[in-house]
């Protein structure tokens, strides 16, 4: 299975009731390929869900583009229907995503009917629904056919959503906070399911989450978002063991399992997307700037905009004036990292 979904300089804007323009995405680059798990992390308001929705055509771009297998997304009705046959979005809240009047069977069969896939597979609709429920870990599937969402546990409802996506045999799965509403005892089961689907079906999975601990356990690569842009990205082990961006370092510092980092409390909240700060968008909250560590580049931090961080499935990249200055001066970098 070979598939690639990517964004390039993607911008998504919304107009508020007062007429202001909110830049939900302000130049986001990301790439997702079949057979890998990518975690998209950041605080609430960073643009993660907007990016997930844009990847399946639910958030029209104001600039930049989404590409499917290297070609710009076809935003016609026919084009989006074809894309969604291969790229499925699993929403955050299964209680809200499942129609309370539909049985489990109808919820899973809906996509098959919309895309008219029953005749192409050589199997009956009932067999395809049963296969999808089984793949999502709901066995025996026939026992759930006539049940309604309110009769299921939270974990079962999440699996039904995943089954509805799997029924279309997609190449990529986008899971928006797939375990945030579940008990801790169930979260591990859903994450293990996503990993199993990657291994057995070759699925590519984008997991949208605010939980870096979750990303550590499941992802091959990680992209850290802040105020509409990816500010750091790379292989998960590299990013989470050697974080470069002060924002990533702050997010990691409050994970209990990581004892080597001093806890960093970020001041304030993510700025209003209608008023993105000049220079580095993180500079009003940057611990390095506040402590004086970034004094040598303070002027650039406050006044010089950073370029969009390009998507790179291989390398570890970071959009930060302080990091750039250290990489330009290897002697300074070595002195800061020496034990």
C-alpha cells in the first residue's frame, strides 16, 4: 500500500462575528504516509483539529494546498468523495458523532452505501460490516448489529467509529483525540488497536492529541503545533528525548515520566488567532526569552518572522531563532550541551 497526504503552506481563516479574521492555520506543512503513525500535538487552540479537518476537505484553504499522492486536492464534490474513500476521519466525541437513532449496523454500513462498495468487494453488506467490526475489536460482531449507541460503553462507541472508517478499507486514518473522552483503562486498548491496524493493514495514522505521553508510546514521527504552524517536527524519539524548541521543552517538562527536565510553567495562553504576534509567534510566552537565555536573539524573536517549517519525513527540524543561532555557531551549541 502506498499513499501520501501532505499540506504545503496551508492557511485556513475564519471571520468572527465582529468581522475580524482569525488565522486558524497560518502556513502549516505536514506529511502523512501509509504504514506510519504520526502524532500532531499542541495545546488547545493550536490548530490541530483544523488541520485534521482540512486534510479531508472539511476546512477550505485560504492559501497553500493539500496534496494527495503529490497532486493538489480536487475540491469538487466528486474529488472529495474519492479522497474520503481512501482517507477517513475519526472524530473526537463518539457520542456526538454517532446518530443515536442508527443501530451499530447502520452506522458502519453508511459509508459502504455512500461509496457503493458492496458490489465491488464480492462480499455482502452484512459480511463487510461484520469484517469491519471484527477488525475494530468488536467480536462477535453480530451481537452488536441491532444495538444503539446509548447501549454501548465509551470504548465500544469509539471502536464503532473506527469500524465505520475501516469498512471503506482506507489507506490513511486521521484520529482526532481518539482517547481523550475514555477512561484510562480503555485508552491503552484503543491505542493498541491503532498500532495493530498499522501493522496488519499498512494504514497510515495521524493521531491528533494534546498528550505528549501518548505520542511517545504510539508515534513514529511527531509534529508540534503552535498558533497555526508546526514549530518542531521529526522522529518521535529524537524530538522527545532532545527537544529543541522552548515550546516543546515546556510541554515535555510537565510529563511525570520525564524527570530530567525542570517543570516549566508557560505564562498566559495561546494568543488570539486574530492577533498573531510579530516575529516568532511564541515569543510572548517563551521561557528562554523571559529568562535571558535568548538575549542575543531577542530583537529577532520579537520582530523577525520565521519561515514556514517544511515537512520532512526524515529530519528533525525546528522553527526558532535561538535554535538557529546555536546551529550557526557549533562551538556555542557544543558548550551548551556538554555535560
